[in-house]
C-alpha cells in the first residue's frame, strides 16, 4: 500500500516540485503509511487483497502521463542508477541496525528501486515520463504481491517448492495483465 502511495504522490508532486520535492514528499508519505500500517496487522489474505486494491486505486489516481517522447540516455545513466541504488541500500541497512527489528520491519517496504527509476525518469524526461514509470511500477505491484504471497504462504507445507510456484504464479499474473493491456 505504501509503494502505491509513494508512486501516486511522486507523480503528482513532480509536476510542481521537481525530483527533490517529489522524492522528499513521497518518502515522507511512504514512511508515515508504513509506520501506521505496522500497528494494524492483518491476515495474509487480507494483506494481499489490500495490496491489489492499492495498486488498482493508485493507477486510477495517477495523473495521465501524456506524451513522453523518446529519450536518449547519456552514457552515465546506468552507472549513476547503480550508484544511487547502492547508496540507498547501505543507508537503509545502517538505519535499520540502529532502529531494531520492529522499526526495521517498517523500513522493509521502502521504495528503494522505485525511487531511483522515478527520479531518473523525471530528471531526464519530465513529469510525463515519471507518471508513465510509476504507472508501470503499480502495474507490476500486482505480480510482486502475488509472488510474496506465493512464497510466504506455502513455504512451510511445501518448502523450497514455494519459490518456483511463486515464480510461475507471478509469470501467469504478468502474462494475463499484458494480455489485458493489449486488448485496450
């Protein structure tokens, strides 16, 4: 749910505040929602439904991306994304070590990768590209949620087979989503 909120807030705020403002506001909303949700444990089936509902609602609350033209990425794009992600991961890990296991759980859904791709899309191609990127993240959130669910729930009864089951389930989800998108 917090990733969906981050995506919507980032895309909307990016139109007026640029990547720094969008990132700061998006992170604050994400962390506040993560903290609030940590006090509301729900059954795993409900959590899966909430994740799917958040992705669905998030797509509807995103601004229309408009026309994003092709972007020629500079040579340093991929290395810069790697450095940005590599800086976020140790920073979150260091913070988690100081926060303890309960608050570390709050940091677990932090939008590390999404932050990097959204910022780069915005900085290099503008708000339309940021909206399109976050829309893609939300479309993928359904499959990611299915994967997490399909690893966690059957892990005890079927052991290591839960991972291939989750990969297959996610592939089916993404394939069905792609077929539905091509039908539009």
